[in-house]
C-alpha cells in the first residue's frame, strides 16, 4: 500500500523500541536532574506518554509527566474483579512475532495466551448450531471479501467502505444461514475490530497499518497493565493533574492545570487520546496549526466496549475462542470470547462496537449488558445467563472519549502525519499519530518514542 512520508521510518522506530527494551531489561532509572538540564513536560501517562518520557530521559532531559487520571496506563487498565485480573481496555499484543511489546513482556517474565480468532462457535437464534461446513465456507467467503477490499484500498484509499463491501458480499451469492454467518464474521471486522461502522470508514481506514512478522495475537495473564508498569519503571508520574491549557512561546512552554498550577518547561509532548483533542478540553495558545486542527476534526474515533460475564461454571465448548449468535444486522454484531484459558476462571467477555456501542452507552448503565446477555442466551440458552457482570463505557470516560482512531473517507494518511508533526516546542503523540500501527498498544508506544526523538532533536 502506498504511504505518505513517515516521521521516522519503520526501521528507525523499531530501533528506538529495541533500545528501549534493552533499557527495560537493564532496569534503568533517572539520575538526579543536572544543572542546566532542559525540562520537558509530558501530558498523559498512557503508553505513548510513558514511551516519550523514557526516550527523553535516556537523552538527558529532565522529564515531568502529568496524568489527569488517578492511575497510569490510559486506555490500558487492568483491574481485579471476579476473583481474577481483567483488562477493561487494550489487551492484545498483535502480530506477536516482531512486535516490540513481545520483548517487553518477555523481559517482565509475563505469561501469555495465544488467540485463534477462527475457532468460532456460531448459533442461530433458537439455539440451532451452525454446522462446521457452513462456518468454514463463510470464513472462506469472508477472506475473499477482505482480500478484494484490500486491493481496492490500494487504488482508492479514501473511497467509502460501505458500497464496496456491499458489492463484494453480493458477489459471494450466499443465502440463508450462510449469508447470516458471513454477516456476523464481517461484523467482527467492523465495527468491532475497527471501532467504526461501514459508512464511517474509508477503504484506506479498513486497510490501515503494517504487520510485523506474523505470529498469534497474545493476551497477557495477569493483565496488560503489567506491560505499562514495566515501561514506566524509573519514570515519575504526577497523577490527578488535569491540564486545561498549554501556551507555547519562543523559548518556553507553560502548562496550566485545573488546580491553577503553572508548569514551565522547554518543550511539551501532548500524549492524550484523539477523543480528548476533539473535545477541546485543552486550550492551545497559540492554536495548533490549521493542518493539525483539520486532522483532529477529520480522523475518526472508534468505540469498542466490553461486557464481562462471570459464571459459576464454564458452559461453552472447550475449543471455542469466539461465540456468536447470527441473524442480527452487521452494525449490531456482538462477539463473546471465553477467557477461562487466560484467567483459569469461568469468565467470558462480550464486545460491542461503533455506533451500536455508543447507543447502548447512552441508553444507560444496564442497556449494553442486557443486549449482550440476551443475544448470547438466544443462541446458547439459559446457561449463558451470567451470575455477575461488568461493562465498560469508553465513550463516556472524560479523559478518553472513545477507544482508538480510524480513517474516515474525509481523512487520509497525511492527516496522521499532520497529527504527529512537530510544532515548535510542542508535539502530539499517540496511536492516532501512527501511520504504521494505529489503534494498537505498540503503535501508541512507538508513536510516543517517535515524538520524543523529534522534540529532542529540536531542543538540542
């Protein structure tokens, strides 16, 4: 796929990651601030902000990290519930072979569990199993659809996904249960995987990013926050500090907090989610460049929510990695992942995404949970009724306002480049600034390191 010029090449970005991993293994920490040492403020202690902080510390800067939440990690948040640890947000290390976070997990001694997304158990409403033959046939049709969309994306990345998808589905000529099963499989791709609906996504947005060297996607036993904690070693973070304005001058940057405190530094990395930038809860003086503001407006913020389902005993087929009830609109797809192999407990998690998840969030605290439970029961029976539940609400979370970014038909790769461009003494960072790895944990981490390297070069 054709790409615009990157801030750092993929090889350079991965070299930064490799260097950081080596430092993690060595257990490096800050030395005392030296006289005349330049100071950088990092706003946000998610993976991007922590990656930026580590890179700047390694280059000799005095780094102050402030975080509005009372915890670090951003959209990575592992909590103790149901007698185990669950990930409310980001959880998977994607493309584990070659992914730099795989090395971080190994350095931290973390155990992982591989995910095979095609080990699917499907039911029609009324608890009628979808045969293995139909499932395999529809998976093959799904792959043909996706391959064709990828080819079209190379030629016309800003074209709307919806009509292209409809054409490709019609070409498969499926009817009845097969058509419904294909519909569910494609619903897992969007809105669940991409976080946006078909009309919201461009073909380029569907085919964004680059892969590493393959390998299964990995879940981390004990939660992904362990990755965050490993990366944060040696970095001091001030939590509960909400930034309201950032003033950039010729020689200094002034960061103002809601508590009325002003922090002065030589430069600033703003590593807050795109949803927060869209909400304009941080005022920039002077305003961000027009190209950056246009990109903030045009790039989409997707939504993926989770409903955790705790049971007295596991009832699902032992081999299944995904459970689904077919026969619903593609936009309302719900997928359920059993987590017992990860947690050792009878726990599962249901996913809703895109506008459907947003409507369920808005409908109240019980609406999403009820939708997931009823859908699961309609296909798998009363055994699917959980004894306890917990749902996320990432769109409503004020310091997040969504899950991850995607390209709309109005946006392109150049918008991601604009989002990550150095603006004097200030630079934005996050998965939304990544061209190669948007919407991933490693993409956020590498984007923070890229931003830090560019700012450090400017301030030397």
